[in-house]
C-alpha cells in the first residue's frame, strides 16, 4: 500500500510539472513599451528676468520591448514650452495646448531628450516669485500613460 501511494504522488507531481511547462511556466511580462526618466523634477533656482529664457532637459528612455508612441506633449502654462529630440530630430515646440495631429515613435531601448524652456518674462514685469510648472508626456507606455514632470524655481528681476 505504501508503494501505491508513493507512485500516485510521483505521478501527480510529474503531471503537474508537465502541465506547468505546457502552459508556459512562469508568467512572462507582456511585450510593451516602458517609459523611464532620469528625474521627475528640476529646480531652476533663481531665474532672472534680465537673463531671459531658462532651459533644462529630461532624458527619456523606452526600456520596454516594443516601440513607444509619444502621443502628446503639453505644459501647464504658456510661459513654459517643450520639444522632444529623438536621434537629432526635433519635434515642434509645444506649450499649454497639445497638438493632436503630432506623434513620435521611440524604438525599444532608444532614448530621447525633452528640452524644457521657461520664460520668466511671460507674466509681465510684476511676475516675480516662486513658480511650479508641469510637463505632461502622453504615450502608450505600459507603466505610465501620462508621465508628469515638473520644474520649480523663483523668478527675480
């Protein structure tokens, strides 16, 4: 009787292993684009009106296994504009209103630079003080459909 139970256990174990292998074994991640960014926020510090437009960049990467479609670029205020640079090719400049006709593709493993420009004079001569502006990057990335980045600082005369 002990041998019979031992054989049944071996058969069940072997059968379970075969079913596991046939069904694909461990669950694998679905092939999809995956967006990564080098930082989520940049502090521009004191931005002088006399010096004009301040610029900074964010580095984006598609670390997924499928091509990523960048669907939109948008900012939270007209004083801030952005453009995307992929392999030396620059997108149009975008501000508070996205252009629904524009799209860009970022190959799996490829990187891009998001250049952000902040105009401290956009709010007039009395537009001094602290600021926070958002940059939105819409894509088909599996981890973040709308990447939210920000710049902060203080406008001084």
